[in-house]
C-alpha cells in the first residue's frame, strides 16, 4: 500500500530555536516525499506553553513567559507560511495543526493527530536532551505509526535506491520491515545487516531475504561483527561507507519512572545517524 497521508512533526519548544537550515531539512524532505508519492501532507507543530510557577506573582517573570510563548507561536506561524509556499510550488496539498498546550499535553495531542496517517517525518535531534527527542518518543511509542527521522543537514534528497535493514530477528524489526514495504519495493538494492555483539553468535537473515525475494526484490545479507559492542556505530559506519539512502530498524525502549525511554541503539542512532532512519515500535 503506498503512502498517501504523511505527517510532518515540528517542534518549536526550545528557548533558543535551532537554525532554519537544521529544521528545514525535514520540511524539505517531507514536501519532496509527498510530491514523489502524490501524498497529502499534514504538518503537526508543537509550540508548547512555557510556564514558571511563580510567574503570576512576579510581573517581570510574567512578561518573560509571555514573550517566550509569543516567540514560539511566531516561529510556528513562520513555518506554516514557509511550508505553504514550498508545498504549493511542489504541487502538494497541505494542512496545519498548531498545538500550544503544556509540554506533555502537546506531544500527546500531536501523537494522537498522527494516527490517521501512513508515516511520520521528523527532524533528528541536534543534541541529546531536547524537546525534539520528546516529540520523537511520543510519536514512536503512542502514535502507532512508523517514524522517518531526517538528519538536520541532509541534502541527499528523497531516494530509495539502496535501503539497508538492521535485522535482529525481533518483532520490532519485523514491524519496521512491514511498515517500510512500499519503499522497499522501489529499492534497486536491499542489504540486510545482521549485527551481533558476540563474534561466536550469528543472526540469520536468510529467512528475511527469502521473504523479500518473493516480492521480487534484490536482496543481499551481510553479517557484521561489532567492536566494543557498539552496534549503532557499526550500523552507521557501514551505511555511510555504502552510501545507503535509508536505514530501516525497529525502535526499542526501557521503562523508567513510568515513562518510555529510548533504548541504547535507538538513542545512539537518533543522536548521530547521518542518513534517514525509518523506525517502528
């Protein structure tokens, strides 16, 4: 089934917004993706309300809070104008939803809004603990949709020629392969990467290769051994060396204080991957 409803998730919740060239990569990718797929684009913009508990009692603090919230709304409106113009140029239909609630309610609202769609496109966080990371976590764990994460400086366009699959035989990885099927069917080359942190163990990718071959796909299987048990780095280095256009993998999480925290490999890939990564949970 082709992608016909695409969501673009944007966050303008940082005190110091990231430069346009960083957030713009995901915007450009989403518009080009929709133009290529002839899909509709829904832009979900997070502009969460900044609050200081004592701000209502201190006039100066109240003024600062109002200024920050107005600035966030301004960035959201500027993004809407920018994307509207670019979408019109690309022949893409687009709609917008700006949510300005508390941080938690904003992310939950956007994740719920993304459910009646085929895929979510979002920018990769530029540093570890950011509101972009919170939005990605909400989309991954509560929207029920695959999430395509775009590096902040990606200039490789929308290409599906060479797609790599990080395969460990898990249910999450299988879900990612299923979600990526519309793109895998267009790839000229698919490489299944079986990464084992233990040199004495191997992860068979032959069954997955046989499954994809039945869909008339050109598939190879590569077993990679990690150094110092760093699976994410092994995947990133191989994908960079092979000039892959996309990496497909399952997302993992650990329960922590009643929240879902990204697992090690997932977190590392989101922090440093230099190619689009499709994640499913």
